[in-house]
């Protein structure tokens, strides 16, 4: 832990992201056990033409639904530490994550990033890259349109809304790589599919999608 982190921990003591009790791991044992009961740690074959598998930890309901909503919309960026500290304790999933060459966070538009103050997928991807040793590429996939939030639309509207929203740069960094696209929630798959469609232009070896939850 560096000096800045130590100072921040004094000003803002680390606490469990679920119950709010002080805890240096951002996840107390009681809440960890509850998450373990709810966790799926699933790997499903994809029907998409653009990615092979979908990996996810939870179904989007109950406690984890509240955590993700708080993380995305209620200015609780520290919750990525709660999620990461739970995820990386699963040895089987940790080993699977290490098998990828590169992790790419689903981008958000500059305007939304400024409003929110952070990209929730990037914070998670950065920590996974740090702990597993795989490469984080955050300057390849860009969101160029500030679209209507996908959560407000039905399946057909989501597919139309997301089309043309992403752009690829520095494609050479992804060529012949086994890529893991990281996003927070998988609902209809429209966002994941569109992101992976753009990533295929780089001619990667394989693309899989990893989300915290599946709706």
C-alpha cells in the first residue's frame, strides 16, 4: 500500500461494501458467505458470431443487484474493491482469468465518464489485470456516441441503440490475442455483441465476455 492509499484509508476507512462495517478487505466474512451462496461462477457457450463464451459470477438479483446499482449510479466507486476481493478468492475462476492475454473494459462515453467520475468496467479490469498479470488495453475500444442508457430500453431498442456506438483504435495490440471483454451486467447481450463485433476487426485469436452479473 502506497502513502496516498494509507492517507485515504485514514480519511475514508475501508468498509464492507455490503453491510457497511469497517473491514480492510472491503468485504466482511458474514457478507462473503452470503455472496458465496449466491455466486454461480458460470461459463456459458455464446450463440453470438463475435464471442465464444460468456463468464459471469452472479445472477442479477437480490443483494448483488443493489451492489451493482450503487456502484454504477450512486457514486460508490469503492465497491469495485468489494467485487474484486470476492472474485479473486475463487481459485478456479482466477486460473481461468489468467489464461487470457488481454482484458478490455467496455468503454463509456466521455460525457458519461465525466458525469459519473469513473468507468465502472475499467476499475474492475484494472484490478484483474494487476492481480493476474494479463495485459489491460484501455485505449483500443472507444465509445463515440452518448446513447440512451440501455437499461431504459427493450431488447429490440437496445440492439438498434447500440449500433455504431464503438470505434477501434490501435488494433495491432489485439491481433492474435485471447481477449476478455469486461462489462458489469449482461442483459440482452446487445452491448457485448456490438463491442466484440468491433474487436473482431483486430483479428484476435479468441474473444470471450466476462460480466459481474447476468440478468
